[in-house]
C-alpha cells in the first residue's frame, strides 16, 4: 500500500525541527515530524529518578535574538520558564519543570510521531520516500532534516559537493553523571559552576535551579577531551572518576547515580549559513545547531530560517 503523501516531513523533533515545523504549519502546510526519541526535545532532555529531577542535556538557554525572544516571552508567561542567573550582562533561562518543557511547549498543535527511527531516505522523482527502522514508509514533497549532521549524512544520498561541504562538521562528545544526593549540595548559589579543570565541564544543582524533588539531583558534565578519552570506559569507572572530581562541591553522600553518553553534544564548528539547502531534487533542507549556532537559541533560529527559505522559494 502506498503511504499517505505529506506536504512536508521534518526528521528530528528537537528545537530546530519543532521551530521549522511550527513555521511551516503556520503558513498553512501540513507537517509531520518524525523522531526516534520517546518524546520530543532531543538534547533538551530532562528525567527524574529516586526522588530527584535532572536536566542532563542543555542546562539553560539565552534569548538574544528578537525572534527567539518573542517565543521566550510567551513561554515565560506560562510560568514554565524562569530566569536562572545573569552572567556577562546576559540572562540564562531555565524551566522549573525541566528544560524539556520548552520543546513540549513548542510541540503543542503539531503532528508528531515519536519512537520512529528513520533508516533511509530515497528520492523518487518529485518525492522523498522515507523508510523507518520498523518498516513503515512515508512519502513527502518537502523534507527538512534536523538530526546532527553526521546522522543526516548517513540517511541521505548526497552528491560529492554536498558531502564535501558538510562532511567536516564534527561534534564534541559529552559524558554525563546524574547524581542523587542524601542532602544539599555544596554548589554555591545559583547552583551552576563552569569549571576549567579536567575532567569537569559543568556542575548544576537542579534543586537550586528550581526543579523540585524529594532529593537533590546534581548534573555532572565532563569535558570534551575526558569524554572522548573515556567514551568506551565502563560506566562504573567513569562515575568513580567524575564523582571523585566533583566531591568538593557535592556536600552530601551520593545515594544513586545514572550515566548518559551524548555522542553529538555540541558542534565543534558551525556552518556559515543558518541552513543548508540541497540542490537538484525535490525541496530538501538541513537545519540544526550546526547551522544556527551551538546552543538552544541557535537550533531554533536555524529551524525558522530553513522553513522561511522553503516558504519563499
Ligand atoms: C550535555 C549538553 C549540554 C548543553 N548545554 C547547553 C546549554 O547550557 N545551553 C544551550 O543553549 N545549549 C546547550 N546544549 C546544546 C543544545 O542542547 C543544542 O544546541 C540544541 O538542543 C540542538 O537542537 P537541535 O534541534 O539542533 O538538535 P537535537 O536536539 O539533537 O534534535 C535532533 C533530533 O533528531 C532525532 N533523530 C536523530 N536521528 C534520527 C533518526 N534517524 N530518525 C528519527 N529521529 C532522529 C533525535 O532523536 C533528536 O530529537 C547542550 C547540549 C548537551 C548535549
């Protein structure tokens, strides 16, 4: 049976994909988002266990650009977002219910299929045919791909020029330990530390940040070089090293911990334009933080720019 033909499919329901989908849908297009995750948000990830709440991907976001600022003003109005702290004259925002609240807010009213891993994308005349890992097929006239670039390159049949232009985009890795404490942490207010010494990149006290729970949850993120070196080290060993390094700021015994590996944490370098349009076929555009800037705001702006290009062409 032929799959239903969609006006537009967006692969990836992180901030870039959601922003692109919202922009296209607002212009009257039918849009379907596909994401392999159990829920939307990608690297804006939150979870809770053993009574503690954690943000274990993006820790906060800035709102410099007027377009993103407008979205954030609306989001602040829902009480789902709050300023966390100011640094270098700029406010860092977070959400008292976890950073995943922003993508969920943006996802309202969008058609999204989560738990769908796209396995391949093939051109068929004026259409894109998408095959999911579970065998489901999709067809669309317009395709937006917002996965990290190496994952997009694995899905798409691109010519040598495009591969040459995109192939050099690399991402840092990041190992994360989520630690549940028996009492308060010793991380000073406002509960966030950016560290320069190995192996720690940042420490965040999620409770001071406003994520209420019975227990304090501290997110420990490792530096890119430690994460690369210890990518395949058993998680118990990684936890031992990171918890020992973080000990001066933990302040209370660790009762439980969990481990997460981000293979594509943040792009090492970003592309010179906010999106990448692939020539010579039905409309296809790549977006994400590798194009808009290595942060939440950059991903959003890239998604909007990609959608705007599609609407104006
Ligand atoms: C540990 C960490 C800390 C960070 N800290 C900050 C911070 O403090 N401030 C800040 O602004 N930014 C921070 N960032 C960066 C920020 O999270 C990202 O820049 C932003 O969320 C990227 O959004 P995106 O939409 O481009 O990509 P993603 O959020 O990665 O979305 C891509 C989506 O594609 C999906 N996908 C991938 N492959 C497939 C497939 N084959 N089929 C279907 N779906 C697929 C994924 O599931 C994912 O949901 C941090 C990131 C990490 C990992």
